[in-house]
C-alpha cells in the first residue's frame, strides 16, 4: 500500500494532526490548517519548490562549484572552479577550500549583476564622502578593495492571505445655524472578507547577513529573472544558504500579513474615527522559489564590531550603517566649543 504524506503548503515540512486543535500543524513554521483547507490546497496545486533541474545540470553544478569554509566565523563561500577565495568577506580572515557543493543547493533562478564594480565603488565613495565622523581607514583604498560582488541566496515566496476584518467607522460632521451648534454622528459597520495574493516576498537565506540590511536594498525587478546557470558566478562569489524555508517563513508570514493588512485598510475609505474590533490574516498556501540575487557587499571591523554595507547589484539602491569615530566627534565638539567661547568673548568685549 502506498503511503500518503501531508506537506505544509508554507514550508513543505510534514504536517501532523493535533488533537488539541483538531488541525494539521507544522512544528517547523508553526502554521496550522483545517482538514478542509488542506483538501482544497492539495486539490488546487502541488506544494514545494518547482521541478528539479535535469540531472546533467545538477552534475555540472556539483562538478564546477567550489565551497570555501572560513574557520573563523563559519561562513561557507560558494564560487566557480576558476576562482580562488583569499579572504572571508564577513570577518576578513583567510578561507580554505572545503570541497565541492552538492546539487541540493543549486538555485532555480538568478538575476545577474547590472552594476559593475567601478560604479559600485563610486557610489560607496559618494556615500562615505557625506559622513564626517567616520574612521579614516574606512574609506581607504585597502578597505575599498574589499567590496565584493556577491550572489546572496534568497527564498522568494508567493502567498495566499485569508483576510477577515471587522470595524466600527464613524463620520462626524459639525455645523452651526444661528446661535446653535450641531454635531451629527453616523456609525457604520465595516466588514472585509477575502483572499489576497501577495507575490514575490523575499527573505535571504544567509544568517550572517543582517536581514534588515537586505530588506533596505529591495526591491529587485523579477522581470529580469533568468534560469540559473553557472556562468553567472564567473568573477563573483555566492553564498550557500544556511537558513531553510522553515527558518525564513516567520519573516515571510509577517511581511505577507502586513501587505494583506495594507490592502484591507486602503479599501476601507475615510472615516472620522475607525475602531477595529477584529482582524485576522492567515497564510494558507505558499509557493517557493530559491534564487540568487546580486549584491555588492562589504564589511568593516571597528572596535570589535562588524559594520555591513550593501548595494543592490541590479538597481544600485544602497544601505549601511557607518562606524562612528568618537575621537573625531570629540575633537569637533571641543573645537566648536572653543569657537563659540571665543565668539562670545569677542562680542562681550565689543559691548562692554
């Protein structure tokens, strides 16, 4: 007899029946579904990542992809067999060849770099030039050389959001006539129930890159997605994901819920006051793609802390938190204080 498996439509892990809730629950991403919902989902579409690539493509990926391992921070750096990794772009320590990468880490889609290194360096210099109180070596040529073209692993999800919204809206109007002032209050029951499709929600699958930094350089233009080929890695590095679908799903669920909430609230219209009595946004089906997205990336270690800087390799949108040189700031404040004191003394001398 063939065994039947029920998979979570959000992270593809096994679902188990929970007697307490009478639902099928996923212990990895904490989603839960009624029997009726699972029947509907399974009838409508298949779960999981799109079909695996042909065996020859998987074999080519395994044969021509090297994996370098950093003994200092534990990062795994993926690149083609023509490259030699000299340093870890996270902690700047040397890395050693760890072997070949298995086909399970082969992405299905990729967006190639559109921004070349020269443009990325110019953007970084312009960004740094607007900041006065940064360490001098942060903008040195030695530091700029560490800007690395990196394909970051992303899980990109299409989600179906089941939305239920109830509120009491009031429209209040004031006017006067003669010596009398009037107030009219109209109360409305506001209800929204529906399904919202939210597509293309990204979440990086690399634990060593700050999630907020990656979100700050969004969005990517998915119209330029291509089927993955090893040729895209030529001259660049790539990360091996270390956060799987179940690991990123809480972020996906939060962003899908926020998107659904915005759609609902935008549809409500204008009221003087709106008292939300209940609202619920449930993710009941998620379809995934694993892809590589281009980032110009740099780290800087200062006073024991790692600072990250990133540029979207497709659009040029940049983000980062610059380090603060407190000695420079202190010298500036002292100099400003001396100047203010001298100016006050000069004015005082003129007056008196």
